[in-house]
């Protein structure tokens, strides 16, 4: 066996057939059966046709996964074809089966709708265009970066680096490529650097501190940012982001809107309304904040959107808060909030929502309406506030359990309306009326049940989502109503 790399007490070895193995403390811990063994930052990556394993620097297996071959994995984006030779090395063919890159790489894929091909050989990554020419060679050195194996990306890497893809007419970046039909500038910043960057751009109306705190939270781990511009306005910028599928998954967003001159109060209000339309029409887009800045070089308007994802295993306190209101007596509920000082308003609002939704996803019948209404009234008296989408969220919650809960649900809906809840909330492109029609069409609700709820809503001014948007647009002097795809 030939030794091809030594590290501390490890040796990566290769047999006469070209396969790799791993020796630790003079003992073979992985036999020569791997096509790739690469030393990463804190483990060895061992890969062969049907398995991937990670060996830590104590010689212990820290991850092992069986890879199930999928014929689709050999299909690259946009018709380009990934090929794999007998040594499990990958290459790329054009849609007409002409070789673009030979099968010499440990990993390869083409960015969707972009003239960019990513390759990896061991710890070395390189980028090519579809002519086979090397591109994106100017990678900024960031010592603290955790994205060494994929410094530029079109997916969702879990790193501490934010990539900004600038697709505006005067794009800027550390390097450039062709993406989504335009020349795009790519730049990389640490998570904290990007937060400072977008705050600096917002020189008219800065981000609220809670939006920056949300972006900088310890449990955020997926980031990306995009810049587009248009002389047609903000709605066209958002349509561009929609077209490149930025809104296909659930993310939180911070936006900076840049204009060549300081915007008026009326312009700011209209821009915020357009973003509200985006939030209503698309699936689970959570807009943390919209900031404004002036840049004299901008033609029309430029929008920089930063998307991020936060998630963590709930703490004991968070588990308790997730059901607050549903298990306590009136006395216990009052005692808790009388002494609560940490995030009291948030917990009050969440408890109110929990009680509104109580019993709507179960077949239990023992809950008494008088107790539920007493809890609702108590929480309101303690300062809880109804969400703008309280009504539509209620309708959405009882989708599969109407037979067991319709009486209580109807009383809850009546209570919400009496308290001034918005009957025309829109979520995922639908109002409550749209949802009810949809439930009947899909067989989730009986027509008679849906009509009972619809009649109550209609009696208090409820409309369909299309009517609501058209009315808002007419009020604003917009001749043709616009919608974002849900």
C-alpha cells in the first residue's frame, strides 16, 4: 500500500487498484475500498458508491450513511448530464452529450438557470461555465468562514457566511457570473459583516433593532441575499425574486429599499403595503422589517433582500409556552401572568392564540365553552392582542375536525367577530371564504357546515382574496390589480 497523506497518527493509503483506506495508530480502521478519503476541518470524509462515512480525529466513526442510488442524480440542471465512471468520479456532459468536464471530480453539479458548474476534488473546489472555462476564482479570504468547500452557492448551505447575489443593472461583487439571464456579482460576508452592511445602506429609515436581533440570533444557520432593481417599481423587483424561486420555502426576510432620492411618507407607506401583499400571497414569507436608503446611482428602485432561517430544539420553558392557556385553570393562568416579566406580551398573545385554537385538532368533547370564553376574556383583560389573521387561522385550524368541533368553533368565530377581529385576513393567497370553498371542493367539509360559517362571515363584510386586493388597488389608483403567486 502507498501512503498518500499523513496527519498526526493517521495515514491515508492507496492499494494497487487505486482504492483508498485509513490507518490510525498503525492499525487499519478503514480498508482500501473507498473512492475518496479527504481530510476535512475536524474529520475524514470517506466515500464510496453506496456509502459515506465520517471518521473523527480520535479514529471513531461520527457519521455513517447508506447512499441509495437514484437515477435522477445523474441528471444535472437544465438538461446537463452528470456522468460517473467506474472509479466513482464525476464529470458533466452538455444536453447533446458532449463532454464539458471530464469525470475526474469527487462532486459536481450545475447551478439551476445559471452558467455555473461547481466541482470538488478533495478539499479543493473550482467553478466553471458551460464552455468549460474556469470562473469565480476571486474568492475572498475570510479566516473565520465555515464555507470553505462551497464559497459560492445557489442552494442553502449551513454556514456563518452570507452570499449576496447582485442581479441589478449596475451589479457589484467580488466576482461575476451569468445567472438567471443576467450578469450577477457575487460577494461573501460573515453573518455579522452582512448585518452591518445592510444597516449602513439603510440611511433613511434604519432597521428596527428587533429585526437585526432576529437575524443575529444564535439559532440562525441558513442565509442568502439577493439584489435586483427596476424602473417599474418595487412590485417588479419582487416579481424578479419570485421568478428565481426565492419564495418557494419558508424563510424570514429583511429588506432594504434603495431609491435615488429621499422617499416621501406616501411612497414609504405604499412600499410597505406592496410587501404586505407579498406576505399575504406567498407561502409562509415572514418579513421581519423593511428599511429605506438613498443611493444616487440607483435607477428607479433597488431592493436587497436577505433571507434566513432560525430553528432549534425548544427549551423546557418554550415547551410550556407552546401550550400555555390550554392546561391551566383561570386562577393558574392569572397567577402566571401576574408574575411574568420575561416576554410577557409575546406570551400573552401566544396564550390567546392557543385558547382560540383549543380542541380544534382533536376529537375530545369535554371542553366547556363557558370555561373557554372565560379564559379568552381573562387574557384580553390582561393585555393580550388579537392577531390580524386570527379569523383565517381559526378556519385553517379546524380543517379536518369540523364534525367534532363545529359548535365550539362557531362560537369562537362569533366571539372573534364581536371583539373586532379582521374577517378579511389573507394568507397564502386565500381569505377565509376561499378556504371554506376549498375545503368543500376537497371533501374536507360538508357544504352545509361551510355555508354556516360563510354566512356569518359575509354578514360582517367578508370578501374573497381577489376582491380584497382589487379593492385595495382601486383605492390606491392602481388600474390593474397585481398578485404574487402562492
